[in-house]
C-alpha cells in the first residue's frame, strides 16, 4: 500500500513540477525566444555557407594561378 502511494505521489509531484514547462511552449515569450534563436541560427548558417563558398573560390583562384605560373616557367 505504501509503495503504490509513493509511486502515486512521485507521479503527482513530477506532474506539478513539469506543468510550467508544458505551458511555456504556448506562451508568447517562449514563441518569441524560439523565433529569435531560429533567426540567429539562420544567420550563422548563412555566414558559414558564404565562408565556405569564398574558400572554394579562393582555392580555385590559387589553383589557376599555380597553373598559369607553371605554364609560364615552361
């Protein structure tokens, strides 16, 4: 009997403690915070993509310069 009461009390307490988190998903502040996080992450993704494209472009320019220099030496 006391074992089932202990399990029931743990369930009730955990429900009471976790209910604010469940409500937070619906609050305007939570939605605004998630939108801000999404915007920051998108900016970071764009910056990484631009940096990667610039690195590839620089590598191609360096490779073509090395090729031109090698042809000039011949």
